[in-house]
C-alpha cells in the first residue's frame, strides 16, 4: 500500500495518465427532423415530343381553324354593297379586309406550325398520321402563299 497525500491506495487503484494531445472536434451528423419535407430532387428534363401531345395538337388545330374562319368572315363582311359608295366606305372596307387577312394568316401560320412540329417531334403518333400531318401542313402553306401572291 502506498500513501498519497494521507490516503491509502492499492496499486490496482492507481491509473496511468495518458499524454494529452488536442484532437479536432468531431462534428455530429445532422439529423433532419421528420416534420421537414425531404430535400429538393431535380426533375428530369421534359422531352420536346411530350410537349406536343395529341390533345395539345387537337386543341391548337381547332383554335387555328376558328381563327381562319373568323378571318374569312371578316374579309367577306368587308365588301361594299352600296350602289354609290363614298370614300369612307371604301377605306373602311379596305381596313376590315386587311384585318381579316391578318387574322386568317395568323390562323394559317398557327395551323401549319403545330402540324409541322407535332408531326416531327411527337414520336407517339403513328408514322402514317405523322406523315399526313406534314403533308397537310405543306399543302396549307402552299395554299396560303398562292392566295397571297395571287392577290
């Protein structure tokens, strides 16, 4: 038994002291509470072919045909029916005719654009239907160019 500062110790009770080396603080892993939503996961990019779905193509075809119809109605309504028209009547008819042609050409452009892009990009549509869309877009554009150049 050893006496250390007036206390009695047995040899087994004395512990060797390890040398002190400062260690870097260890970071505890952060745990997200369950009340928070999970972290943002980026969505995969959308293919262009999926943008031009069958429903979207059908809606745009109908809208463009309505625009073309309204343009033709405005053009036909612009006709001067008076026996002796005045200058204001002729000028108003010309303005209405030009407005109808603008609406008709916008509808034609929209129709040709949606048929071309839908026929090229949408791989879900049957091959023959896609070919028909491309041919009809070409015929529509040719018809409008002939009508514009013929005037």
